C-alpha cells in the first residue's frame, strides 16, 4: 500500500473551515475518516462525483470535514436521503457514514430495505457500541451486560450482529474490521466503493471517553490494544471451536456477490417502458 | 350569474391599506388554453395532481401507499419512467420524504403524496427541507382524523398542522384547491413556488376532491408556465449555498455540479456550515421568515365571488369553499347580498383581504370540516368593534357541510 503524505489528506479536508473537529481525544472516528480518504485517493475518484451522506451522531459529523458534496441529514435517515440522491444521479458515488444507533435503531428500517434493494451505496458504519453524542445511552449494538447511562444495572438487551443483519437483509458486500486495523479498513472501504450494489463496512470503534469509562475498558491505547487482541479473522475463527470464538470481533469480508443492482434495474425498467410506450403509438 | 375573480393581494406598505380588491387579476393557467384543446376529459383530483406534477416537470416521486392519496403514486409509477423520471415506493413515509429531499439536492423536481398519518410522520423532514431551503412538494390528501380516523371520509383537520406541524419556527407555503382543474393548476404552482423560493410547498387536498371525478379541460402542456430553480453562475470557491438578494431568493447548486457544498439540518451560516453564533443563527432565521413575508403578494392567491356589495360573506377553503360558492349562488338567487372569499393559498394567510372583508360585511360565515381552524385565524384578525361578526359551522363526522346548510346559516345571520 502506498503511503499518502499528510498534505494529501489535508487536500481532501475542509481544513481551513471546519477544524478543529468535534471528536474527543482517543476517538476512533478520525482513523476511519483517514481510511475513507486514503481509499478514495487510491481509487482516484473525481471528488466532484462523490456525495457523503450521514445521519446524526458522533460519526455522522464526518461529512462536514471533507471536501465533497456533503449532507448531514436527520437521525436515522441517512440511507433514505442517500437513496434519493443515488436514484436521481446513479453515476455519483454515494458514501453513507452512520453509527450503530443511527443505522440499526432509528434507521433500521431504511438500512434493511436499502440492503434488500441492493442499491449501490457504500455504508460505512462506525460501531462504538453506544450513543456518544447524547452522553452514553445504550444502543442496539451495546453488548449484553454492558453499562450505559440508561442501563445503570447492566444491559439486558441482546445486541445485533450488524453484519449478519445486513446479510440477512440482502446486502451483497459485507465486511467488518476495527479502527486498530486501519489498513485493512482502508482496503475494505476501497472494495466497498468499487462494489456495485449495497455494501456495508462495519468499523468497530473505540469510545474511551464514554463507553470505555462506563465499562472500565481503560484508556484509548488499551482499548486499541483490546481491538488487536480480541479480534480474529474469519479464517482463524473457522478453525477454532465455537466457545473460543464467542465474544471475539470477527474481521473480514463475509459476503461479496453479484446481484442486480437497483439503479440498473430501474434503468432497464425505464428503457423497457419507453420502448413499449413507443410501440403503442 | 356569479362573478368570480382570482386575485393576488398587494404587499403591506407602510400603512396596511385594505387594497385587496384593487389587485391584478391573474389569468388562471387553463383559461388561455381552452381554445387550443376543446376536449374535456373526466378525471379525479388525484389524477389531476399527478398530471399537474408531470406538467410542472416533476421527475422524481417517492411515496408510500395510503388512502386517499394512493392514486397519485399509482399514476406516477406508470408515467414517470416513460418520461425518464424515477418512481420509488419506499418503506415508509419518513423514507419517502427524505428520498425526495435527497433527490432534490441532486437536482430533481420531486414530489410525495400522502394523507394524515403519513403527513404526521413527515413533519421532521419537512422542517429539514425548510431549514436547508431545498425545493420539494408534498401533497396531503386530508382524511378525517385524528390517528387512523376515517380513511375514506373527508376532514379538514390538517390546516393548522400544515402551518405549525414541524418543530421550530419556520414559515409555510400551503395551497388548497377546490376543484379537479384547480388541483392541476395548483400542483404546477406548488412546484413553481418550491423552485422559486427554495422551500417545501404543501398542497392540501380534501378526500372528496382527491376521489371526485369531473370534466376538465387541461391546457396544452407547452403553454404551461414552469419555473426552474436559479443555478449559480459563480466559480465554486465563491459559491454560498445560502446567498441572498433583495427578494431573499438565492441560486442553488445541485450535488454533482462541482460546487462541493455542505447541507445540514443544524443551524448554519451562509455557506451551510453549522454555527452556534447568535448573529448567524438570527440571520438564517430571518432569511427563512423574510423570503415569505417579502413576497406575500406573489404567494397569496384568493378568489372572491360577489364581494363588491356583500353584507354577509362566507370564508371557506378547499371543498368547503366549493360548497360555499354554491350557497352564495343560492342566496343571490333569493336576492340576498352575499359574497365569498376563498383562499387558494392558506399559508401565508391572506391577512389583508380578510381584514378588508371584516370591515365591509356585518357577518362572516366560516364552514369547516374541523372544530374551527381557519376560524381561529379570522378571530386573530378581528380588530375593530365594527368588524363583521364571525359565525362558525363545524362538522367533524366524516361528512361534508352541504350548500343548503350553509345557506341556512347565511339566512340566520343575514336577517339578524
């Protein structure tokens, strides 16, 4: 992988306008942002042809920092807005930045239906296991038993396996890694953008200031070390007995398949209708 | 014969003179075209909305099935792909409105159609379209509420919701037709106003109008006046997404045009970047407000029937405006001096015309299919002791108020 100098990253940022950013020290969101930019740079995409859409939350603040067409929309609705953009301008690369609460709680409906349609969106889901922006309430991705400000006695909710959810809903490219594995993340994002169809990349992120503190996970470096030590690849997980896999973050690409993409399906429908309409006359 | 004139009110000058009558008569779109196409077609209100949308250049629709608006979606599902447009049935109404706002940001002329329950779900995103000054049109074919209510029965319960439904304090543009032909015309107007003022425009309909079939003569589409949003002509580094001129109308770039702008529902500065500075927040809110207030003359449209010598007036909108027109005709036939004031634009409210009416008549009858929502606005405008008395007729049972019932009320107050 080629090394991209800092200046290059700056070139993609609205660095003279919107910095310093809102993220806490130790937050993983900046690592994901770096991976997104490096992936886009590697692909040599025309930056006038990229729209970055987000919902509401810590991760959803990302679009304001990048020099693309950007949309910071409503809580949970990033994918619904992105659907409108992609359907109207199918030639544009539409990247959705969302969080675990944004995409799987309030926005769960849009998430599964965009996956079902196999609409060509690249959804990068930053999973920090908590609602950070509002101060630490539990999300559908908060682990069972974990503490949040709204689970003071421990979380009784089972958590989503977001990748399985996406696969079940019909997504055709699903991958997961952690902020510690930044280069792997960059590769997954690159593949996600290249993939024609609904693509989900779940980036496991550390939120040391809120989730870490509430659950005694230590400081930012120790949470990063935990990502390194407590995650295994899909191939490694397959070799291990089930008990040893439990509780570990499984990294890798779970699914990558070809299925009719939605804007293409609509374009075909339109062509067919126009042809038939012409014959009627 | 009743004499009907459609007028637009003049803007408030230093002294808000009652000048609503001495206004320019606007030619209804279809009038000028009737010579060209003589054939009348039988069509329902919802169909007229779909046809109006296509005539206005609508090229994106996203919606979710709901009675009594579904026909709009059904027709556009058939027609849009034929003209290179896009139709999408979304997973719910929230997704529908978000998709049309997204499409509009990419350059589409977009529409959704719904009814009460769906309209309630859309309120948050309606506020988003307003704060981000993104053009879009929402058709709400009202049904009896609250909640699921009576899905196939008329009600006018959404008049106030269409003004105040979304949280925060942003103005609204809401149009309200009384006939199938007017549904066609006002749908075009809704798109034109949305594009011109960069905002979300609501077309309120009544269930009975949505499903009512009547003969209409549609204009030759090539003669329909269509307004498109102003595109920026400055280099990207000079572009401000919320630049303003004297009339508070600003150019708008689309995604993919190379302007690389930011759009957020957060309170923002001229460039669209979020801000917490009180002066920038105040500027943004002022722009939202003033672009409506400074253009009242263009936005407000009313119809008056026999108001010149009227002693009693009827004030009603939508389908009740139509019933009232009939009641006024019946009253005139009996020799009573009765007139009608019907707003085609209910928001912003036609304050000037109403104030003049209140001065001129001794009583105003207000028939509505709710507990008195327009009535509330009229009460707001009663100022002088000599202003006309307000008399309400309200019905909230899923049926309409008939012209005969309105006439009965007119007679009661006329002879008082």
